[in-house]
C-alpha cells in the first residue's frame, strides 16, 4: 500500500515549475533543492534544510527524535532547543494527540513553521490539518509535511518532489 501511495504521489506532484506562489517557489528552489546534504534520511534532510534556509535559532522538538537532535547539534550548534518556541516546531508523527495540539493551540504566529515527519503514515490526519482555516500553506514532500500560517497568502496546498 505504501508503494502505491508513493506512485500516486509521483503522478500528482510537481517540481518548482508547477509552483505559482513566489514564497513557495523561493523556498523550493533556494531551500529544498539546495545541494547541501545533511542526512541520508530524506525527511530529516528536509527538516535540516528548512532550519538552514529560514535561519532558525530555536526549535521545538515536540516529539523527540534522537537522530535529528544529534544532527542539529552537529550541523547547527547555535540552534537551541526550546519547548516553548513557536518559530519551528518538529513533529515526528501525526498522532491524534499532535493533531489536537495543532488544532487547539492559538500561539502560532505568522512566521511559524511546522515540520511533520512521515505524513503518509496517517494521511487522514494530514488532510484534517491542511483543511484547518488557520493553516494557509501546506507542502507535502511525501516524506514529510510543512505547514505555514501566513495570513497574507491565499490558502494553497502543494505536492513537491524533492
């Protein structure tokens, strides 16, 4: 079933040429498609590229991922872990508890970025999140999902091959 979902993703996704949002286009071309390789695990590599692109100084590892934690310490020693930070929130899975947290929490600001690992393991929860009114931009990279709250942007969902 997983490979079938991946095959469907490949047919329904695009690269930077199918993106019409200037914000997402720049993120994809200068951030996600950047040649730097921080990890051989695609989802963690994407998370680390986001940290680098957005020059994040604090990260909230809501779900502890020891591999990511070690990579952040090694590659970005200036990034602090802060469980109260709303700038960059990392979720390792889309559990019902995490979905409830995202639905009910009101402390997100316009520049909050949420990265969720392995969204296709619970895609119904991903669809619940991207349909929330407060989430304006969502990017499905198959290996992970990225959520933004950019009030100035029209609500859009992207499926990007990386």
